[in-house]
């Protein structure tokens, strides 16, 4: 439940920051940006990547957490070692995959089923989603010094 | 830009699909075994998937080539004056035999917001079946002669027949976001496509093209109206336009924007987003031809942003030869409205916001018995304007009902030349804009004076999703006027009195001559559903009444039934 709340919070925040990225870059501001509707939708989805970095980059780098997970006292660790997962793994494997799936899914909506499949994996005993398996990570409760 | 399709790879692909459809249609008994053999060939399988819905074409005709000698209309308005009047030698449907008008067959359309208008020849009905393509259906049985797949989602216009200088019969139509197409009428092979993307970044083809000689006149609207729902969009820079193409080649002849001033930056919101104007004045109704004067008349919609122009909510007269503007009559000034206004506090809703009183209905050019010619234009405000076609000066103006975002007069009126009546369909759907008394229904005005001869109020019966009133185009004959309402009822009224002569309720499921396997009833048969009538409305041809039922936009009742009614013979077979 905490993971779901963290994910919901992450998506809400990313949506807001993505909107800010779209506004600041002007990538969807002019009529010419809509001559190819699918391309413009892909552009919108790709704006989510810098939004993700702006929002979560520092937290992922230093604590292996996204904003949502930090709020829920969760963190992402390497499945094998239990140590904080590497930044590259967190960013380029774990975070990039859903963005690419959604972006490509704008042209081939059937790919969005992958997002559903990814989500359903959370009901496994080890609660590792598909993107955890691909990245070799798992989400654990963060134990604070206190 | 123009894209000849005769030597293109894609046209070859289309040709293969057309060939396949024809091969499969040679004999019903052979069809199954041939189909089994052919589906083993991967390219046909790919073709089926790519162009989609072949399996939906259950009934393929033995004869694939349509008759092309006798067409019952030239485009949106039945004739190029857009009168929407079918004379007695073109329709035998009348008050004397209307009680024998019966449903003949129903074709299941692929989508539930059909927006095409049927073109009828001596043995074929051509219709834009969005999602599948342009289809040629046998008049007698509804079987499919050919299907011409088109790129893009929606065939959004009427279909105009034309003959090229080389003798080829072609069909001209628009696809909402993808351009104007010319296809060979004999087999649906693509000949050319033109997209005005050199003049306009996001053109939209909502209005029906008009063909005259070697000219194809194309009304141009803009996707910008829809883009204004995005608060990050820099609204707005595009203008509506009228374009002319060469029928033979699809090459552009001229292009006349409805706003001549270039857009300038007018402000900024949310720190980054720049706003522009003037913009808008789209053309989304069919143009009207005045051969005698060499003029083309058409209406425009509202501006999308401030400052407004003197050409929005206006009737234009342009020269057919070069597109030069002869006169402009603006009916409503300072009308700026955008889709952003659908959301409270939206930064792209113009301030002050206008009433959105477009001219969507094509103007009608009609001649009175005394020889005078008048141009009739219906507006979403509910105003009907009678203009001098020479100058654009008002002869009379009359407002009916309340008007609003969805009409007033929305898609089109009709005239009766002998009775000298203008039939004015009024939607008056509640949009919370105006406090005037509504008058949804049909109103007959005298051409010469604008005096009301009769009014017939058509109220909603209160069903879910229903809203009463008449939004779609209508069609008149010698003694009847036909229309469908937003409740899904199809009506025929007496032209002289407005009394009901015939009615059919389309809020039902129909057995169909084709069918999508996904839409089966409990007994395994295919069906189509009726819904609200909107957009282009009914067509009369010979002893047939043809109309598409269903229009799912604006929260209305969607439907996918192409209905063909016929006068049942009064003599036993």
C-alpha cells in the first residue's frame, strides 16, 4: 500500500513538473509542433524524462529514493547485495523503461499492457515489479538512524 | 503538397488490397475457399491487418464496377448552389407514397460518429466509412463493390463526382486532418492527395469540397481550435482559408486566407507561453458556386484569440479564377472563442469571450420567381441572412430562437424554389450562454421577406443523451422536407404546413448487410445502432432515402447505422 501511495505521489509530481518542462522548453507551444500528432505526443512523453530527473535526480543519487518513496520511507536497493542501487541502474534501467514504453505506446497502444503487467508483479510474494526484475532491484522500508 | 498516387508505392499497396477485395468478391461460393488460400499468403494477411476491417465487409458484390452515368448530387448541397432541394425528376419520394417508405437495408459503419454524406449513382451508394475508407455499396443489396482505404481517421465531407479531362471518372472528398483525395470512381484507386501544409501548419478539412470544371474548391479550417484546450499552447496563429486545386493533377491553383494580417504577439501567460492574434475565422462549411458572376461564397467561424478580425463570423465572396476577395459581410463582430473556454479559468479562453456564432451552414444561392437572386446564410446565432449576391448587402435578416455554441443553424438549411421557402433547422441545444427563448425545430421562411410561413418545434423526448432540436443538414423535395433530430428520430414534414407525414425512430439495433465480428447480438448476428442525427443529414435519390444515424461528439448519441429506405412498390411482383 505504501508503495502504491509512493507511486501515485511520484506520478502526480512528475505530471506537474513535466507540464513545467513543456512550458519552459516550448516544445509544444506552436502550431508547427502538431503537424505530426503522434510525434507531438511522443515529445510530451519525453518531457517526462527531464521532469523525472529534476524531481528525483538528487534523491536517487544520494539516497536511492524518489520523492514519493522518500515520503513513504521507502528506498530502492540492489536485489543481490541489499546496498543502495547504482544511480545508472536506477535511472537508465529502472526509470527509463516505463517512459520508453509509454512513449512508444502512443504509437502502439497495445504496449501499454506492459505497464499493467509491470504493476501486477507487485502482488508477487517478493513485491518486485517487472522493472525491478529488469534492473535487479527491490524496494525496501528505509530504516532511519532513529 | 500534392502527392500523385499513380506511381507511388502506397498506391500499389492500395491497389493490391482493392484487387484482393475484387478477387474475393467474384463468387460467394468461391469466396471462402479463395480467402483461405489467399490468407496463407503473408502479404495479404498484412494488408488485412494494416487496412483493417476487411472481415467486416461480409457482403462483397459479384459486380465490382459501379455505374457512373447518373449521379443524384454534385456534392454537399445536392447542387453547386447548395439548395439541398431534390427536384421531382430526381426523387420519386413524395407525400403520396411516403407511407410506403420502408427500410431496405442497413450497413454497419466502422465508427459511431459518421460525418460523410452519401453520393448516389444509378446503381451505387458511395459513402465515407471512417476507419475503413471510402466504400462503394450496391444500391439494391448493400453489398460492397470496393473499398478504398485512406490515410487518416475520418472522411469528414460529402463526396463529389467529377470527370477529368482524360475522361476518368473520379470522386473527390476530404479526410479531416489529412487532405483532399481524388480516387478513381471505377475501383477506388488513389489518383492524388493534396494537403495544404505549405500554407497552413495544421489545416483541417471539415467542409466539403466543391468541384466546378477543372477546379476543386477546398474549405480549410484549423486544428488550432482543438489545440486551445492545452494551456501550454501559444494560441493562435492560423487563419481559415479557401483553396483551389487543379482537378487533373491535384496541384494548387490559389489559396486565400480569411485573415490577411499576420498574427502578432499579444501577451504572455504562465511566464513562458506567448499569445498571438488575430487568428481563426475557419471555413468549415461547403462553398457555394455562382457561375454567372464567377463567384464562390462561403462562411467563416469565430476568431480564436484577440484582436478579432473583420472577417470572422462572415460571408465571403471570392473570385473563382484567382481567389480575390470581392466582398465580405461580417454578421457578428468581436467574436473570439476557443475550446479553452470549456474549462473555467483556462488561460486560452479569450477575454472578453465571444458567443461563437460561426457560419457553419453553407450559403444557399436561390432565384425568386421575379428573377431576383438571393444568398441565404444561416448562423449559429439562429440568424438567417438574405444577401444580395452582388454586393453582400442585407435584403433581410431574421433571428430564430436562442442560438449558441452548437446552433442555431448548425450544419445546413434547404430551400424550396417553387414555394419560395427557406427551411431553417434550429438546434438551440442548451449551452447556458443565452437567455433568449429557444425554438428547436424546423422553420419555413418566405424567401422574399423572411416572414415565417410555419414553425414546427421539435422538442426532446427526454431520453438519456437526447437533446432535441435539429443540428444536421436537411433536404427538401417537391412536397416533403426530411431531417433527423438530435434524439435520433427521422422526420418527413409537409413543405406547405409543417405537419408530420412520416417518422422513423432510429434509437434501435438494426440487422446489417455487413458487420464487425466484435459487434454481434445474442444470436450471433451483426447489428448496427442508431443515434443522434448530426452533420450532413439525409439524402434523397430516386426512390431512396439514405441517411447515417449516430453522432457521438458533444455527448450526443453515437451510432453506426447507414440506413437505406425505399418506396415499396404498390404493384405486386
